C-alpha cells in the first residue's frame, strides 16, 4: 500500500513539476529569445519519471 501511495504522489508531483518547468521555459524563452520554447508533453514525462523515482527513494529511505 505504501508503494502505491508513493506512485500516486510521484505522478501528481511530477505532473505539477512538469507544468512549472514548462512555464519557466516558456517565460525564459520569451525573455531571452523573444519566442516561447519548451518540450512537448513535459508534464507527462516528469510524471512518469517521478512515479518511478519516488517509490525507489522511499524504499531506500525506509530500509536504509
């Protein structure tokens, strides 16, 4: 159950992190290069990465 909760937290947190990074990249692109740029589907990529990393780090912390 703890692993499942860690996966859900990783998905939600990673998605929010991806939105924040995407917005930051767009703002910096407009400021520096006068055109927005970013990575397509960045929130989904970060959600998947965090869904893998958070349970791994949680398991490492509890056993470690």
